[in-house]
């Protein structure tokens, strides 16, 4: 169990296919997290299907479905001393 929590109500799309979300870190601070487009590539399948599978609702659903992994990765980065949390 992590002490880092993604605040899913703050999820939004940003430029370049990135998703941003506020994250509450173990020290209680709220920081911005960026989920890079490369994170979503694993879920895209074939190149022909990428445009349909890369829709905003699909990306947000992928984040919600994988929140445990994302929180663990943000926690790992936080423990390494990173304050800019970027998921790739």
C-alpha cells in the first residue's frame, strides 16, 4: 500500500496526448503528475487502431483502471527524491 494518492477528480488531457493529474504525496503536499503518451502505447494495439484507441475517454479509463500501478510508480519516484512525477 502506498502513501501516494492520485486525485482522480483532477484528471485532464494536456498537449501531446499527455494526461495530468494531481497527486497527494506522502508529506501531504499536492503536486502535478504527468502521464506521458508512452504509457498509453502498451494499450494501443495495432497502428491502425491507435487513433480510435487514443481517445480522451479511453486514456482516462486506462488511468482509472491502472491507478494502483500509477500510485506505486509515483511513490517510487517520490522515494527517489523526485518532486516532478512523470509516468512513462
